C-alpha cells in the first residue's frame, strides 16, 4: 500500500507540473501577441506606412523642424523601427533572399536607406541631376500620387530614379506596376538587382524619358529610343482619348531645359505624337516655382502671359500637389542655385498635368492643332495689340463678326483673351469659309525658336 501511495503521489505531482507549464506558455503567448499588436501600426489601404519621425514633414518652408540638405549639415534621423515592425521585417527578408532567387512578396518592405548614404550615392552621379534622397519626402510624393496608382489598370513610370529612394517607397506603398527609366549605368545595376527580387512589380529600362522620339534619328546612345519600342516592350497598347489614364509619369524636369521640355511636351500633346499617341498620359512633374507660375499665369497679366501659359491651360487640368524647398533635393556634382527672375522661385513644385478628355471633341484634331498653336503664337507676339486687328488681317472685315459671336468687346487685347476663348475662337475660324490659312504659311517660314515660343 505504501508503494502504491508513493506512485500515485508521483503521478499527481507530474500532472500538476504539466498544468503549470501549459498555463505559463499560454500567458507568454498572450503577452507576445499583445506586444506585436501594439508595435505594428494600423495601415490605411492605398497609403504608404508612415513611421514616427524625429522632425516635422512641413515641406512648405524649411522652418525649425524641416532640415535642409546642405553639404555640411547634420541631418536628424527618423526614429528607427522596432524589430517587430513591418519595415524591419522587409529589411530582414531582403537580406535573407540575396542569392536565393526567390521573389519578394507584397508584404515585404524595402529598406529605403539612410539619408547620408542616399546623399552620397546621388552625388556620385557623373551628370548634373537632381534627386529625392529624403525618405520622408519620398513618402509625401507617394501619398500625393494617390491610391489609384495601385490599380492593376495603371502603369506608373518613374524617370531617373537614381538611388531609388522614391522607387522603393512607391513599391512599399503597394503600386501594382512600376517602371523605372534610368539613364545612368551607375544606378542601373542596383535597380536591376531589385527588379530580379520582385515578382513583376518593378521593370527597369535604360531610357531617357525626356529624349524619347528624337528628331531626325537623334542620338545613337542606348538610352535614347522611340516611344513605340519602349511601350511595346512594356506591353502598353493604344487607348481611346476619352478613356482613363493608362500611364502615369513622375519625373524631375532638368533645371537647365525646363522651358524647352515643356514646349516639346505640349506640342506633342496637341498633335497626339510620341507617348500621347497611346492615350491621355498623366504627367506628375517637379518644376521650378518660376516655371509653374508662368504656366499658370492668367489672361491680362501681360508680362508673363505667354503661349506656354495658354496651351497648357487649354490642354490640361493642372493641379499643384506639393511645394518643397530647393534644399530638400540633392544635386549631383554641385548644388546649382535656383534660377533668378521676377517671379517667386523658392520652391520646387510637384505639378499634375491631366489632359482634358474633351479636348478633341469640338473640332480640334491632331491634324489642325498645329494651326491653333501658330495662331496663339501670332496673337501673343504683341500682347497689347487689339485682337480685331489681327483677325481683320487674316480675313478682312471678319473680326467684328467673330468678336460679337463670342460676346467679346471690340477693343479686347490679345493678351486679355483666356485660353479656352482662344480655343473657341480657333474652332469658329476653322469652320468659317471666310478664313483661309494663308496667314499660317507665312508664319511657318519664320524661325520660331529665334522669336521664342515661351
């Protein structure tokens, strides 16, 4: 009986020990789960995940909370993510998968790098270019591009990503299809390495977006190509002009070529050339504040109201998404001072240009659009000249009839006519039997570059 009592006591002790261990394990698991819940911030669908920052994201002025990127400045860093956060999880995943050729999934987050390292990479570029190196600024840009960038019906093209800070931020935000067009081989290898890790979410091409479709064959550089080749390689097909935007582009326009690039783009838009042949392509461009001010100059402001202003306002819905001080960007080789002028120019502006769906629905066509552009240029050559005199020059005694039909005063000046009124005037002239295009042929003989379109 004593032996049996001893055996029973031993079994009871073991049972009590196992029950105690099970209870402790459940408590530990519960606490671990609670910690994970508290460490992982909630994510809003369609928006990049913003981590706690050590300084403000007020980008409209440098201010006490917004650091600049001067060569000798010490940048405050954002607080490091907890080891349990999604960002750290993607960092570990990226390291673990190097050399294993396994595609990353959308739940993996890419490391956008430290600010100092990004600056160093950007300044290693051989050409003078401007870069986004601040991860917080990249998050702001990704946010402004909107949740529709994640649609499987839209391709987002990023031009000259350089170190890839915005590239990785866009991928982290869940963009469905991102195409990186890079001109410098210095950055291509790393971008292509990132492309190999992703399962079709990123595609990299050696291409200069601003030199697509060169005139007369252009350069033999591999980065210079036609839109047809680029879009065919990407599987992009033509869409109707009234359809939604099949492609969206984000780019920093080169500072020394801004005016020429904007003129080339708006000319291609009206004639449906280059990438505009594939449909309404949305542009999200970083422009100098001065050039944006010229683009948005209203009728009546004679000093800055130009053909560039009329044509862009006529063709597109223009939206200012964001302003950022020049110092927030890094320029390779040397920091170029912003161009000076009479207009304010303290910031770089992120501007969205969405072509109007009804632009070609009232009689304007790619065939007669060049006539419209020449008409605008002729009228604004002397912005304080009377519009009726110009109309009578093209067709005697017709100016008064046109102005009356449009409900305009007889003494209105060419610099007082609004962009959409220019479009209406052209459509009426194009339908009239009294007007011929003899005035157009005389104008074509002149050197438009010498006289200036801007």
